[in-house]
C-alpha cells in the first residue's frame, strides 16, 4: 500500500476525473494507492487508509507513561483491509508520529 499525502482540499486533483489518476498510479506501482489529506485527525486518517473496512473507533491508552492509540476494526472486516495489518500499522505510525496498533473486535 502506498499513501499519497496531499494538501487540504486537493484530493480531487490527486484522484482525477473518475479516479483515472489513482488507477494509473496503481497500475504503474502495482500497489494499492490511498490518498489522505495532511494534518487530518488520527480517526479520519485511519478511516481513509482502512477503506473499505469499517472503523469502529480510535481509543487512547495511557500505560507506563506512554500513549498508545488503538484503531478498532470489526473482526468480520479483516479480509477487507487494503494491506497487511503490520503494513497499515507502520503507515499510520509514520504519518502521525504516534504509537498505533490495530485491534479487532
């Protein structure tokens, strides 16, 4: 999965008319392309990356003086994830600079 970060309000330019630009990029790189806006909240960013899987919510856990974010996804949507669990966690962590884990319920 490749995450393309664009400025606020510019997603339509990155997607292209009818999704033409995204499809061309997916063919070129042979990978799923996800487009997200810079500076968005953790919840919105997670939802954009996890689509078509459903996002139940984002919890913040405080353990041992550290902050960890849990992105909750229905267990039944495990097969709908656009990439591996580990890959999604890495992309979310790099885009947000936060410790993020996926949790399935």
